[in-house]
């Protein structure tokens, strides 16, 4: 797996966190802030981010939470990620652009690799074989699980695939994400998401601008 920013390469930034942590809103704010500073930004998301990957997104995030086995979900997410990488992420980075992605492989390590059995090894094997790319910088928005779940359920959207698993999953995922931050300290920054939106955004902006500098 490769990571790091080489000469003439773009910067690959991902946002991670439990449902309702505010990471999606922070990703959008960061993209807007960087654009005002003249940075060429490509905002994207997972699952999705390319036409084929968006079709897979509908398969895995809508409908019965038990529709797919954990193993099938891992294959679907990996297929979506491969298409996303080929068609969106890699070309943007090769052109020297900054890619800001709402979720990436760390979410699959958690939601499929941890929450539904001990399948982390399978996730990592497929990632190494088919993706082979880690973010340059991962911003983990850490949030109280109960608050996050309340926020997530309040959205009342049609994509409630993982919120439906309940508060115990939220608590397990939070600890799992913090464990990933310890596992990959060179690329993870943990940010306290229990503060007001602007305070979190200011910390995110500072971290990213330092990295760009």
C-alpha cells in the first residue's frame, strides 16, 4: 500500500467518523475554504464518487440492513472503491489537485471488517490487492456515540443502512476508529467533534493548511 505525497502529486485527504459526527459537513466546508484560497479541489464521497460506484452505493445503503452478508458487502465496497479510484481519485491526484473524500477504506475496515464479524483481514487483503492506496491525511471527527446517533437518525434520509444497527454499533465504531488512529498515526489526526461547528472547522483548516504549506 502506498501513501505520501510525492513531487508534483496532489494531496489525498479523507474524513472519517461515526454516523452523525459532522464529517460530511466539515468536508464540504474545507472544500469551500480551500477554493477561496485558490486551491484546485475535488470533493467526493464513498461509497460513490464515480457513476459506477454511485450505482453500487444504492445497492448497499438502501433497503433491508440484512440484505447482504458481510462478505458480500466487502466485495461490493471494494468494487465501488476501485472504480472511484480509477475514474476520480487517481486522475485528480496525478493532475496535482487536492482530493477531499467523505469516507474511504477506513470505513470499510470498521463497518464491514469489525461490526459484523472478525473480517478485518479480508478487508485489508482486498484493499492491498485491488486498491493499494492510502490517504495522505485522514481527519477523524471524534464524536460522542449517543449524540452522533441522534443526529444521524434526525436526518431521516433514505440511506440509513448503518444507523439502523443502533447505539451499540456506534460505540463499537468509535473505539474502532480511535484504534485505527493509533495504528496509522502518520496519517491520522483526531479532532474533537463535540464542539461547535466553526471551532471544529477552524482546527480542520489549520491542519490542512499546514500540510499544504
